[in-house]
């Protein structure tokens, strides 16, 4: 997994798997070896009720605040990121119940995958629909209409591997998409190619399990990382701050606060 931008924060969200075939769900759950929560449903109606009633922890309005226009020389409304609220969210024990990716089968009794995804179109989670070859046109139409973000043709020899790859990519994309509209007009450090390159190196080398972006009173931007929940056999990184200048020179500083 290689980042092309750095989201405001990252952790392992919940994955929803919806398929009326229980044995397929069990096999897929084992194949994923996902370190976060995986919830499986054979009844699409129950899955829909649970998904639409779940409280969100990532709320865009909580991460931005208007700047007093008397303090800036512009006639446009300006917004700043509230890094304290980002930190609070990253520390919220409920954050892992945030559903980031939904994988749903198209052919199910009572409600097909197309209808299911239509009913969750207002949710920010990324949607993957599984289809048989015969349902290919339905899947293409759903993708073109923006109802789903990806479709995968079921194949006994490759489906589980393809789903795992798609989920791992979408887990990060979920946070990148969430952050995109919030950081469009903020500090350009976050979109600096050199910064992104070093962050990628750090994440891949130490198998970072979670991170968030922060700032201080001197407007120093940083990335706080941890691999404390990672299975990688490398030095434990409980809380490391990577400010921009430090990242570029490849020196890393452990923080104590």
C-alpha cells in the first residue's frame, strides 16, 4: 500500500461483510487477517439496520472551525483545522466501530446488493459489490452511477485475494477521501511530494498501525505514529512525532507528552 497523500488521521475502521452464504463469509474473514473489527451478516436487512443506525466518530464539522475574518485580510470565509478535536477522535475508544468499507454480494434473498448500496448511498463508507459473471452489466451500471466504488466478479480461485487487496486499499482511501475536502486550503506540507515519500517509507518500514496529523502553538505540523498494535517484528513505536523538517532529514524524535 502506497499513499499518494497523507490523511488527517488513520486507524483500523470496521469492515462490513454482507453475503447470504455463511461459509463464504467465514472463509473470507479468515483470509483477510484484518487487525481491526470485521462484522459479518447473512441477512442484508439486519446489516442495513445496523449500518444506518450506527453513530459516526468521524464528523467533518467537528474538525474545522471558521476563522474570525477580522484577523485575516480576505473577503472569503476562512477555516482552520481543529487539531485538538482530531486528537480527541484518534483517542476515542469508539473510533474502531466506524465502518470504513462495506463488501456486499449482489445476489441475496430479500434484498440484492444493488438495492442495499442504494440505501447506504448517503454514508461515507466505501462500497464493494460482489457479482457473478451474469450480473456484470448491473455492476457496471451501479459503478457508473456512483452507487458502488468497486465491483468484483466472484471467482473461486481469486475472489478472496482480490477482495483482501481491495479492502486494504479502501481502508486508507476512506481516510484520504474524508480528509480531502477539509485540507484543500490548508498547509501545503501535507501535499508535498517529498513529505509523502518519507511518510510512505516510515509506514512501510515500521508497519504503522495508526497515525494522525497535529500542530502546535508555533504552527509546526507533525505526524504522530504508532505500531503498538502491529504484528511486525520491529521496535515498538508507541507515539512518535514526525515534523516536516525532521522527516526530510530522516531523523525521528520520540515524544513524551
